[in-house]
C-alpha cells in the first residue's frame, strides 16, 4: 500500500491537519493519480464538520481532483502514465442497475454510488478524498482532462461544473432561453459562464450590488441586487427557469414568485437547514420545483470537453495546503472570487 500525505479532520470541531492515508495496491483496472490540484467545495466543510450527518473520522475531503497518471494496473486500457486526468465526486458504483447502465452513476441504487470521500468502498474501507498527494481509482471513474483546460482552474468543474451543466442540458437551455441565476459564488459563476456559452439570456440575482461588474464580465446580461425588495415586484413571473446556486437558506416563496407560469425553479444549493415554502407559491403559476446532483461519468466528460472547446474554467485562488483552514473561514465569509483550489504539491510527499 502507498502512504499518501493528506489533510483531514479528526473531529467536527477540529481544524484540518496533516495526516497519512493508505492508498490500496493497484488492482488490474486501477489507476494511481498523482494529485496536482483539488478544489475546496462547500460540501467539504459540511462533511468535515458533520453538518449533513456524522462523518467518519479521520475525514479527508476533496472531490474536485486534477492530476497526472503515475501508475496503471495490468489491465488498464483507458489511461497511460503521464496522462492529464481528473477525478470527481464518484470513484465507483454498482455498474449493474438501470441508472449505472444508462450512464447516470450518480443515481446508482447502491447509495448513489461510491463517493470520493465518506463512502464505504468494495474493500469495506471508508474512502478518503483529494486533499492528498495521491489517490487510487478504478479506470472507468478516471476522466480525461482535455489539453485546453488548466489543471488548477478546471478542478472545481468536477463538482460545480457538472452540477450546473447537467441541469442546463436537462432543461434544454440554448439560444433564446431566458434564465435567472440566484447567487454568484463558486457554483453560480460557473452556471453563468455555461449558460452564456449555450446562448441563453442570463440574469444574475445576488444579495448586494458588489458583484455586478463581475457578473457582466462572466457573461450575464442583467444583474439585480435582491437586497432591494422592489426587485421581486419588478421581476415577478419573469423566468421560465430559475436556478438557485446559493448554499445559504433562502426565502423560497419569494424566489418562486420570480418564476414564469409553467416555469421551473431548480435548487442546486445544499444548506444544512430544511427548505420551506407554501404550496400556493407553486400553485399560483403552476410552477415546478426540482434539484440536480452532479452528473454521471459520461456527462462529466462531455462537460469537460465542452469547457475546453469554449475556454470555460472556474475563477480560482490557489492556496497552499497549510492555508486550508483559513480558506474554509474565508469561504464561509464569502471572501473568495470564486473558488479556492489547493496546490497539492505543497503537501509533503511520502
């Protein structure tokens, strides 16, 4: 087994600290990835602090991974040593259910597949994520990273990118589509870029006027500060598709009022608190409400290829591993534009 250096938490209240994790010996279809960059996702904070339920400690998060193939198993055919690759939120699934056979491994009936961190794998071990120098993943769950994508700036695409891409494709967003994007954070800014690239007219709704220039530069056509109550009257019934990307709990009734008749509100944020709304907020305009959770392997690769072709990547601030705890606090304070990415080379090599 390989000893990989990592950063993880030992309790819900402890700061992340250096530790060693064991990476399994390569099976015939396994790939050893030398990690170069890992995005810091809000899910990492929820997990390490047991905000979505008890975590298994020690807990090493991270599911937005880019790197280079360091070694391959004897039967690997999809990847070669030296290839630029990526690993997202899943590292395995049952491969047999209807969803897996359809390329929707994220909906695998076996607990939604094996997550990159916090799941129990086929060997009965709890998976440890990408805040690490190395990871071993079966070849089918290792994605090809197109040459046009920067290793650091593309890391957050493995979660936020495919989450946004999946819902935009499912809603047939394209030329003449009109959508609203609530929130301009790590997930929201990529949603804006993708929707703009697909030809949609994009309106950003953010709490304050502070991000107006950023939103327009990212591809938004319009920007409104929701701190002004008049916005909800002005834009009532305006959006056939409204996408909530914020992780903070929001007044869903107010935002449902912005959705057009027969329109859809899709929630991508995942606050720890329950979402609440009145039934008449849906009934008044015959509105639908839905959600989206990442995407399958096929769609994730499609998203990466789409981003490479159109020059889309996350706006990132690269941090050394020793600054992970600082990055967590800054993320919670919305003090990042727009995603933190860990330079894995700053971890001590095993």
